[in-house]
C-alpha cells in the first residue's frame, strides 16, 4: 500500500527525536540488547532500505518518519549510535530514541541494553557541541531555536509521572519547539489483551484508566510550562490515546480489517516476529499488512502510523494542542 500526505513546506528544519521503540530508527542495532528489530520481516515495507530491516519496530515508516516527510525532509534523522552521523546534526537532525527505554533509568532493564531518556538528552548535548564547533555559538543558538524536538516516551514506565526536568534540560540547551506525545491505549495492544485473557474487541480497563490519568497530568504539566515560558518556547501535547483508540474502534472506516491480532508474531506468547529459513520456521505473518492496525504485539503498522501522523500534522485542539505540528513548524519564523 502506498500513502501520500499533503505536502506542507518546501523548507525543512532539523528534527531531534527522543523516545522509545515507537520512534527508534536503529539505535538499538548498536547495543547488546534483547530489544531489537534488525531482522526480517521488520522493515519489509520500508522503501529506502528496499525492504531490509533498519531497526524500526514496524513494517515501514514510523510516525516521526511520516511527519518529517510531510514537512519537506528528503531523508530521515539517522540513529545517534550509528557511525559517522555527526554532520547530520547541522542538517536534518538526529534520532536518539531507543527501544524499551523510558523516562526512568531503570525502565527496560529486563531487555539489558537500552538508552534511557536522560542519556538520550546527554547524547544531544554532545551533538550540540558539534553544532557549536561547526557554526559558532550564536549561529548554533539560532539553528537549535528553529529545530523541532520530538519526545515520544512513557509507554514503558507509564506508572511514573512526567518529569518536568526533561524538557527543562533540553530548554537549557537551546530547544524551543517541543512535541510531547502522550501514551497510547496500551490496554488495547495485543500483548496486554493476550496476557489478560481479554476477549476480542475489548481492552484492559485497568491499564487504560491508568494511562488516561497519566496523560491528564502530562497535558496539565505542559500547559503549565507554556503558561510560564511561552512565547519564548512552546510545548505541544499530542493526544495519541484518543487518536489510536478511535482507529481501533472505527478500524473498518479507516480501511482495516483487523484491530485485534498482530500482523506478525501471533496472538500468543512468545509474540516473536521473525523470518526463518522457510515457512515452517518463520512466525506467522498476515497477507495484507495494510489491513492490520497492529504490526506485532506491541507496535502499529505503517498504515496506522500514517493516520496518526496526519492527525498530529493537521489536527485540531482535540488531537493536538495548543497548535498542530504544521503550525509548530512555522512557529516563530
């Protein structure tokens, strides 16, 4: 399936991406970790790699990839841990996200290697040094001020409140445009539904209630930050919970046939999506990936990511506030 989003701008700005597996573009490929997406069929629909896995935890593009394309980017911010990526910091930006990571350093220890958010921001500090050395302090400040900072994290440690120190650390480093994505309806993902023995078409009320409370506090915190700092900086809240929940509830209207089972890996433990030597050793994969909401037991398909990205780009205040990403892209210019 081929997707086209309306073209937003001919002038792209650098994007610095922070978060977990929803936006990891390959950082975990360079770690000793159990949380990897570096083998087929991951990436099967990712055209720039001709269908080869890149470390993205989906079949194709992530939400941040799709948003970047719509804003005029010709390529994607590369993973920070990949070799020789420093020069991208002064061009398209860099991706610091890491699968299984969280706001807390301890989140994801079960998977061994991962880069917690605190360390991701420390990595950006190193990138900032490169930017300053390349263009000087004043030019670097102007460059970073125009750049977009995207934070998609919290699913792995949702029981903890958003820490105000996170955006303030980036703010001190010169960041001014923030996209902070709330946690989606984890009570509806195949993994949670399977381990909770939840029937088809239903979600875990307990998990989703917890997430709604978390997102409510996150949104209030961002509102407070905007009240204290705006217009010098702006924080927008992306309501991924309601967007993704609506896709699940009305999946047929969006062209999906299945909003319960994952396309790849099956609906029962160990939920592993992989391609073996033949059909007998490979995990089960659906025939039409564009008809499934979920790629594996945890992550959306590219088809679902396209819908989410479009909502974030052009949506109203019920989806993303106080402005959408298109308006943020032009904010202060």
